[in-house]
C-alpha cells in the first residue's frame, strides 16, 4: 500500500508536481522521487531530455545497482542528521537526498543529482581518470560533463533546505521527528564545543572554577534575556548546560535539580523583561511534572532549550516593538564603538532620540542606566583581554575606551568587585573566592 500512496502524492492532480518541477527549474538539478527499492515514482523532465555524465560512465545495470547503494547510504545519513544530505555520489559528482516518511517509517526518498560544486575545468585529472575507457568514451564523457549544473556552496545549502521541505510535504504527517534529531545533534555539538573551550582556557577544570564560571554566565544570560537577544541568550545557555553537565555527569537526579535552578533563573529574567507571570508559573509547573518522565541528559537539555525559546517568544509578544528596535540598534552601536568616546548625546543621535528619552527607555526596558550599558560592554571586553592577552593594564584600558588607567580601575572594580590585576590573577570574580 505504501508505494501507491507515494505515487498518489506526486500525481499531476496532487499539487506536488509543480513544486517538484519548480525545484529543478530553479536549480537546474535533475530530481527523482524513488521508493525504498530505488524504483522511480516520479522523474523530472530534465532527466529524460539529457544524457548525463553518469549515464555514459557505466551500463544501466551497473548504474542502477551502484546508485541505489549510494542513495541508501545517503538517506540513512539524512535521517540521522535530520536534514537533507549533500554527498559525493561518484567521482566528484554530487547528490542531495532527503527521506520521505510515513508515520516514522521510510517509504521513499528524493534524490537531486548530479551536480558539481566547481566548474569541470577545476577538476583534477585523476578525479575522472577511472571513467575514461578508451579515447571515444573519454571524449563523450568530457562533453557530457559540461551539461552538469554547477552551483555554489551557499546555493547548495539553500537547495538542500528546499529539498527537505519537499520531502516533508510528501511525508505523512511530516518530518518533525527528524528535526528533533537534528536539534539534539546540534545541541550536543554546542555543549561539547563549550566544554572543550573551557579546557582550552587552561583553568582548573574543577567544581569551584565551574561554579564561579556559572555565576558569571548567569549574570550574562539575564542581560541577554532582558534585551530580547535570542541568539546571545542561546549561546550562553549552551555554556550553562555544559557547566551543569560537567558538574553532575554521573548523577542524573542532581542534574535535574541544577536544571530546575537554571529554569528559575531564566523565568525570573523573562518576567522582568515582560513575559506574563502566569505563563512562567505554568512552565515551572510543567517542568516539575514532566521532569519525572525525562530519563536522559539529551531530553533534559532539549527541554530547557525549548523553554528558552518560549520565554523569548513571550518577551517579543509583550515588549514594545519600536523600543526593542531602538535598543538593539543602540547596543550594536556600542559594541562597535566601545573603544571611542561615547557620550549619551552621541548614542542618542545614532538612534534618533533625545538623550533624556533614550535614557528613560533604557532604564525602563533594561533596568539599568545607559552609562552602565556602555561600562558593561567595555568591562566585558577588558575581561577577555585580561584572560587572553599579556598586555599591560594601561594598554587594556586604552583598548576599551578608558584613556585614564586609574578611572578604568575604578569602573572595573565597581562592576566586578575586584581590580583588573586581581581579576587577571584569578580569572573569575573576586567576590566568589
């Protein structure tokens, strides 16, 4: 029953055929819908019109057997990573594959092939030498390869996303299970990257240093959440999850408790940024009830990542959109010009507001004075330089916009509760020692 259902989805009357044709027309890449046995259910017109390179390189029997094996391997990779797979199909030729699923079962796949990522003239002779069987064959192959579409890397990436969307439209109900797999892979990769980054800093990788780092990152994510900075908040969340996992890798129950504490931190910041408290309390309650059913670290981390997305959505829904745009522009300006003379008047001109109006918006939305925003950006940059460079403190002061070293030290101590020299020695906040 599965093959007839797949065939029905790509019939002229289904509405899918124009979408499939559109993919080939926009990319120039031949497209085929196949069942799990490699049999063609639908083939784009371009496949019928042209004798492509792969058709000349081997007999039909060889081609069918070889290609089906390569396609199956690529489909498995696509399912594993939750996205369309871009792989070499044979001898420098490229292919894209995406699975078609029926309630979690593979019923077929989309195959877009062949194409090249470089012009044929850029291929090395040995890349195609195994296909050259006699002078006449070689001449025909060299002519045929010129008919293969060449697309750039960024175009290939977008085409792969489009192919995955087509596969999702052909699937029943959709490919959400694969997107979740990709999400888990990406989250795990981000967390591993953060753990490796901690180790590369050369600090003692122990409970005390991790606790100090957690506290520092906790303050950072509160600021990002208040700003509505979704990307920045997610990056810090990855660091926080990496710290928590490093501390409680062997004790899942303690890990849950630490995640709950992190949840409270995130929701508190979201309420301060404008999310409705009823929604936040509901999220906390759901975590307590649902956490009993979560049995592994991956699901626990994904749960928190989804929570952050919901919190950020709530902030966007309640925050004054125009104010947010102005704040974002202001902060981007400070990030670029932090080492210059930054007066309130200059920043206000950049966002087309009066100094008093801008100061009021910053205080109302972020809960801190405008000068504190500038100081924070500068001090954060100074902390990075103190950790990673051996520059004299006087030079670091100049680098971050403080010509007077004594004033820099005064501001640094006010923000970090320790002097720059003490911070450089300890690498973390003095108040946590």
